[in-house]
């Protein structure tokens, strides 16, 4: 067997540092996620490049998890917390539109379903009912128009007015978010108002009005106070009156029914002088009769 002498390669003495690996694959053959069209690998367009009327402009405002939305809703029920009194700084960072739309839409169906359920039960239990109860779907249209008009149109119009007057301390998204989350308290109240006790329904409506109204005042008044015109602060009175009107409409249209026989006194009878009265022909319209009903309601 013959052996051939081979010269020693000096590169082997350089150690691992002298070894180099070269790829013989083409440089741009691979297909990445971006090339496949995956959404998460594509850069989102900047809001500065999008129009206010473009749907993609609002896409990021709906990119929020359910836990964050529920936390923001829960914070509107705690009037003595920091997040309640400073909702924009504590919770709306960044602001969202999913929570307000979810709250307002849920409230619309809750108002209609609760009032329809209570009215159907009342018709079923009524001893003088002569025909089956028919659902009044006009209430759904009323709830839709009322809730969306108050929860969306009012904050947008307020923001436009303040913008025109030179008050730019908040954005239109924050304005809609404040009104939307403020209406969350009416969802459990609308369910509890199925109770057949008139005075209880009035108490629930007053508590919901006070809670949501105080929430609006605490978060909207600092915006009004930042304006140079001091008279602009009086606008908060108009907002409170408007909020009270909405609460009263809720009570009259959706919470004004009886599942069973009335318990205690009904404030509607006292204010309007109505109701059954067997003690006298004109006793229901007198102040003495109203006082007597109130005392009897306390005892009951």
C-alpha cells in the first residue's frame, strides 16, 4: 500500500476561530409571516395618516380585553375611590370605545327585557286580566333611541361645543367613554326594578341617578373649570337637569308597572292624587289623605 505525503494546512492551527461557516442558500428565498399576510406582523397605520371618518381610525379603541372593561365598569360604582373621582387619569389610559358601546347596548336590551318580563308577569297575575299580554316592541325602539342619543350624541355635542369655545382638555373618545361607563349602574337597577314594591323602585332610580350623576359631575366639571370663561361652569347644571330628565323617563316608561298588588305607598298616587280610596270621595286629592298614606306606608 502506497502512502502520499500531504502538506499540513496552516488554517487548522488557528483553532475554532479560524473556522467559518458559509450558507449556500439564497438570501431572500424564505417566506415570513408578513409575506403570508398575517395581520399581527403587519404594521398598523398611524392615526396621523388616517382620516377621522375612516373606520380604521377607531380600530385601536376597540382593542381591549374584557377584564379591563369590567374593571372600569366596577370602578364607576365606588364613589369614594380614586378611580371614580379621576376616571380619565386612572382608567382611561388609553381610552376605549368598546366598553361604552357594550354598556349602552346592554342597557337597551336590559330595559326592554326587564320591563317586558315584569309586565307579562303582572298581566298573568292580574285577577281582571281578560286577554293575553302582547309585548310592546315600541319600547325597544324608544330605549334604543333614548340611550344612544344620551350616551353618544350628548357627549359628542358637548365636546364640539367646548372645542369651539377653546376648551381642549379632553378628546371626543374620552367624552363618549365617560358617558358610556356612567350608564353602567342602570343595568343592575333595571333588573332590580322588577320588584313589585313602588317605593323600592323609586329608591333604586334615585340611587342610580345620584351615582351616575355624581360620576359625571366629578369627571366633567374639571373640564369646564379649565375654561377661561367662568360662566361656562354653569353648564354643569344643565347636564345635571338633563341627566335627571333621563332618569325620570326611565322610571315612567320602563319601571312603572306592578307585578302583584301594591305594597306600601306609590309616590305616583301621592303626586298625581290617584289611586284607590274607600274612605271618602275627595280624600285622595287632599293633603291629609296624602299624609295618611305616607304614615300607613311606613307602618307597612
